[in-house]
C-alpha cells in the first residue's frame, strides 16, 4: 500500500508568523521522501486569507529541484 502526504498550507487565524508557517510546511515536504511516502500533494485555495501556497506547480517544481 502506498501512503501519501497532503500539505494544506493553512494558517487559519494567523496563529503562526507567516515565515514560521511556510518553514513548517517546507520541513514536512522535505521529510516526506526520506520517510518513505509515495507522493506529496498540495492544496491550492483561492480567495481565502489562510492560504500560503498560491501556485502549487511552482512550489512542487522548487521542491523537486
């Protein structure tokens, strides 16, 4: 069975500083492969104030680099 990770990039209520929030999501993304997860998915929310990933393709291409 393959298990995957889905990043939501959600900071609803701004309970974290934006830098801390994005850094935490990046750490999760970078740990997925070494931990053996099969895939990584990213949610894209438009027109909401809690979304920190407006362009999934750009984020995933940066991560694949």
